[in-house]
């Protein structure tokens, strides 16, 4: 069962296929931008209470498929899938074996505020997707998601950094959150279909790696 943690970029993705024919990147993605890559439409996810103040809670390691804990969780996950399809043209965990889904929602779990998909691998928390509903961008929910992920990673001594690939217009956003660009890592070229041209690998170090 997901764990509520009391306490953004929006879409994030590394592959070209997720951004083809989707228009320009706006402000939020984690493997891609800060608060909106792709130009998602104003879907039903997160719109009903867009203008209201809400208290966010972070639901860790949520199940992406039925059976769900209850009807509220089922509805939240339905909204996650809608938002993921809007932003990435695929389900939230599509082609993401062994990845985890974390959800930021209102405290009563009736409104989706954002979600992220990540994976612990090789001492790194790799952030694959991060999205916030279009109507809720600019309210700090993307930052909240990254903050909660950082807290979770800090509790695991075997994790030394958080890594992601960012589109150029999201680099400044991640720098404000403590990430640094690593230009030594090759993010592909124009002939490499796995990446979007201009992507930059960024990382935030949590602790020193032990010497080999």
C-alpha cells in the first residue's frame, strides 16, 4: 500500500517517441522539462479544484493497476493514466519495468496534483517521468515531488545521487533544486532515436560514493 508523507516540472521523459508531434516543450518535466513538456491538454485530471488551496500528501510506491486500496485510490490512478497519456502518449509505467510510481495528491485523495516514475539502480535514483496537471502548474507541486523523492533517497544509504535527463528549457529549474549538469555523459545524437536532441544529464549528489 502507498505511504502518505505529509509534506514541480511536469512531464519528464527521455525518449523522442514521447514528444513527436506534441508541440513545443513548456515548463515541467524531469527527464525532460520543468512544468510541461509536450503541451498537454486541459484534461479532467486536477481541474476541479485547480483554484482552491489544497494540502498535498505524497503517496509512495503506489500500485498502477487493480486491485486498489479503495475507490479513491482507483480514481487517483485513473487520473495519473490520463495525465501520462496527455504528456507522454503512453501509460505511466509503460516500458518501465521495476520502476515505482509516486503520487502527489490532495490530503483527501480526491485531486491529483502530480506524479513521478523512478527507479533505484546502481546507486542512483533515476527519475524517468514527472508530471503536474496543466491547470496546477506554477504552484510548486513539481518542486514538492522532487523534495519528497530526495527525502526518500536520503533514507537509503546505498543511494548516492538522483539523476535525470533534462530538456534545455528545464535545466534552470533543476539547478534551482540543487542539480548540476554533467556534460561528460553522452545523451545521444540526432540519429539516436532513444533521446531528444539537446537533452542534458543532470544529477544531485546526496553523499559520496565509496572508493573502489
